[in-house]
C-alpha cells in the first residue's frame, strides 16, 4: 500500500534530513531511491538502511524489505511533493532566481546581503534542478525568514515545474542570452523558458525584480502585480521612474559601486572582489534586493566587500607574476563575450584567452563558435588558445589561435611549457571541458 504525502511528511518531521546519494547518508536520514540514466537507487536500499538511514522511499515493491521501506507510486514525484508540502509550512519571502548567465553568482551575492540581516536559507552549490530544488527546500530549517532558490533550465517547462514546487513570492531573471540552444532552439525559446518564472509570479500576485539595464526583462515582466526596477545610473539614488539607481565607479581590476538607502545621506561606496562589467549587474541586483528588504546600508556594503568568489566562477588568482581570470564553470555565447572584454580591458604585458567549447548549442554550435572567434580576434589579444572538438571545427585565426582537442593535450603540449611572466590569462569554457585542470 502506498504512503501518502501527509503521512510521509509526518515521518520527515521525525527524520528531517533527506539524501538521494547512498554514499552520503547522515544518521537517521530518509533515503530516496531515485533512478538515473546509469543507476537505480533501489540497488542501494539495503546498504542505506544498514549504513544509518532511518527510512528508504521506494517505488518498486520487490525492494520493500521491511517496514522501514516506504512505498510510493514514484520516488522522484514523492521527493518533489514532500518538498512542496514543506514549503507550504512557511509564510516567508521565497525568492526565485533564473536567467541565462550569472544565476549562481547573483544567488551567492543576494544570499550574502540578506543573510547579514535575516535568517536566510539558500541554494547550496548548483542544486538548481528538479532534484536539487526539492533537496534545498527540504533542508530549510524552521526559523528561516527568507529563502533564495536558484532555478536552472535546459528545456521548456523546467522553470514552471520548479516554481510549482518552490512557490516563489518574489523572483528575478538575471538576463537573457544564448544558452542551451539544443533544448530551446533559439533566443525566443530561451526567453519563453526563462519567462516561466515571471508567468508564475503574474498568476500568483508576486513581485518581480527587474534590471532595466538588461534587454527584454521590462517587457517580459509586464503584468506582474508588483515590479521593483533597478538600473545603472550616473549617480546613486532613486530614478525618475522610481527605480533603485546604482552607480558603477570602476569595473577593473575589481568592481566598485555606489548606492544609497537614504537620499539625505552620502552615497555608500563598495569595493568588491569581483571583476568586470558582467559582475556589476550581479552586484547591482544584490544591492537592489538589500534595499527592498530593508537591509541597512552598512550591512549591504560589508556583505559585498567580504564576498570572495570560488568554485571556478569569476575567480582572480595570482600564480607567480601571472594573473588568472578563472571562469571555467560554464560558458555560452552570452557569457563568453563579457569575459573576453574584461580581459581586453586589463592593462597587462600579455593578454591570453584560453577558451573551451560552449556545449549544448545544437545546430547553432559551429556558427556560434566561429562568431565568438571573430569577436575575440577584434579585441587585439596577444594569444588565443582553443580547446575542444567544437572549436577544432572552426575556421579563421589560423596563424594566431592554437587548437587542442582536450584540456590534457593543451596542458602537456603548450600550457606546461610556458613562462607567462606578467600575463593576464582568461580561462573560460563549459564545465565538461574541465579547463580548471590547467591550474
């Protein structure tokens, strides 16, 4: 007999830790036996129970070894329904974050700012999909005052499903760019998929934070009950349209900004540890949400100044005399260009771009890689190094660009043989290329 969601929730309250990984089983947790393309969690049920799990959730009766095995119609659906049930116990702001680029950095910055003033729960790492979002919600403690949920997508309907589970009261889209074209087809497909967050807020009377400096977002958010506009401006304060205006003071070597929470007081200047104009938008978003949620200005400043990027995202590293811009967690045409512009804007003895393939671009892949290559060539960089089979197919820059099929090949045949001196080196590519191994 199948267990119901309310019954499962009663058990969860006694064992409020869940795991989908038999290698990571906190004592007295509930193990969900998910299936994947190359594994079946049911094969690990017995081991999980022996290793300290209190219960195991299954959908195959042949693995119901004892009453600690809880039978449901579908394990994944049960995980999602349980997370939704838990979410409904909270009457707090839940902020959904979507967009093509900068979601994780924006989530980290917003979380840093809000955590400086509230009990804040947020997505850890990159748990932003149909499994990660439920796990994030089920880890939310009872004293949470604000939740920040990152929402990823690579096909239509993903964000809508995540919204049904997380039920955001507020939301923002960082930007719209050429991402996952294999699943979306074209930029219009991306816009429609990302707009599912605004669609949910529109239907449920929610609030949208809208960056007026980004194309498409103002029109995409029309009809949302409450919109909070923010914008880059020549001076900080409130704009004529009621927007929160933030001033960009410098973008290199690190972003410096100014904002104000009170028009009668001097602007507050922030010196961050993030580089480049693309990170200014992420920082501006965190400031806008801090002001909206009434975080004191000094707390917004300290949170942003103390944030140090990590996990291969927007990291500025020193190796001897060389400066490395490490941004090797993800890449698409819309994120590659600003990263290359940041490199080109840096005063340096040599400027070297090491670029890995941009994955999941479908039939647009070759055209997008060649377009990026032409863009890079116009920037006057000293050296361009291309890694991966997609870049190997491109034409142009024959005399200037070095091409390698794999990161390992680039490392042994070129990278390890160099004396970079006072070079600035951008390392950026899709996660699957593994360019961080060059370090």
